[in-house]
C-alpha cells in the first residue's frame, strides 16, 4: 500500500506540473533588453527559466531605457530587469507612484556606478587629471582636443538615449570641454581601443560592472562628491544644476502592474531574480572578451547555478 500511495503521489505531482505548464501555453512574456550587455544577459537568463520551468513563450524586445516605461505602461512589454535609479527618478514618480501602472519588484543584487574614466597612462603623465580639479585647467584639458572640438577638450559621452549629466557637469564647473556623444556602447569602446593603442589621451563616460576594466587599465576621475542637494532637480526632470558625481546605484527591476495576476509564476520569478555583481561581470566577460553569444553564456550560467535560480521559483514571501 505504501508503494501504491507513493506512486499516486508522484503521478499527482507530475499532473500538477503538466497542468501548470499547459496553463502558460499561449501566454507571452515580453522582456525588455536595453542597449548594454548586462541587460541582454539578464533577460536571456530569465527567458531560459521561464520557458523551461513554466512553459511560457518569452519574447525579448529591444528598447532604450527611457522608452521602456511607456511601453510597460501601455501593455506593450512586461518587465525590465535592470533599471539604474539615478536616471529615472522622474519615471518612478510618474509611472510607479502616481499612475501605478508599473511596479518596482525589488533589487537585482548588482550595484552599478556611472562615472568619468581615463586610461591610467593619462594620470601617470598628468597626475592632476585624477580629479575634477585638473579638468578646471583650460590649457591642460586641451590634450583631449580634436579637430571636432577645436581648442576645447573632447569628452566622449554615451549613446544619446542613455541617462547622462556630463554636459551639465562640464558647464556648471566651467570646464573648457565639449561633450561629443557616441552612438552606442560599442562606439565608446572603439574610441577607447583606438586611443589606447596609440597611448593618446581620452576621457569618457562609462559604468561598472563591465568587462572593459578587465581589458584596459583605467582610472576613475574623482568628481565632486555626490549629494542629494546636487541632484535635487533631477527628481523633477531638471538636471541643469548637476555639478557632482553620479551616485552608486542599487539596480532594480520593474514589471507591469497587472503581471502578478496575469502570469503569477513569471511575476514571482522576476521578483525573486537576484544575483551578484560578480555573477554578472563573469558573464559579461565571456561575451565581450571571449566572443560568446548572450544565449550560450546565459544557458551555461543556468546549467551551472541551479542552486541559485531554484530559489527564485519559490513563492516570493519565502525569500524575503
């Protein structure tokens, strides 16, 4: 009898799993991929687990970080797994706090930091450029000048759609510099690679975590310390007074406000989705330094870290 009861329990468990998987058939989960490697890796990891464990169909949608808020609010996308809070105070106030059409479902576990960087060989030759004070010297910053910027130093900015306050920092600190916006992350890296090969000066916007710091010897420029007062206007969409460093960011995840009811297993997994900066850096390096595809790196991580993502399958309240 005990053996028979065991068989029945196993059959019922199997039927419950099949029923759960069948319940997801036809339900499409649309995950947003922003234009940087970490975002692509996040959504590919989530896609594998949602499809293999729950039977959802998962679509990855490429959107920039500003457009994603309206897309989620309009029901055109379901989730973004890596939001940098320092650039989205206005979106949080509008879509989460006021309209309540987007939900913050917690931290990703990765700490991000935007900043200014120069190759270390620059500060070895010009030690004063290790801090913003060196950039106040109008003559010294001419070492960054190009034909495009004339007698002003060139600052290589991010892709135009990215959150960035470098033009405001430069203007408010009265630096003799001009921001030239790169078209993409790849464009910034191409500029860095070219300058590095010739050992030429370059100063540029970038962020951690990223594999670029494993490939090049880079030094962050110490900008004026970040304060809430410095960023006070950013909350209301006015960054004109910014004259300080970017804050350290506890990256977080957002979902559509109806996802919990419409696709509870997907909601639960995304809410629980949490890993370390080290996890992410290791995956980024495989893509950017070893030339592997996002999908294969994500699959390898899932295969090797079941003890991590198995926790994500548990009801969210069990993990908090």
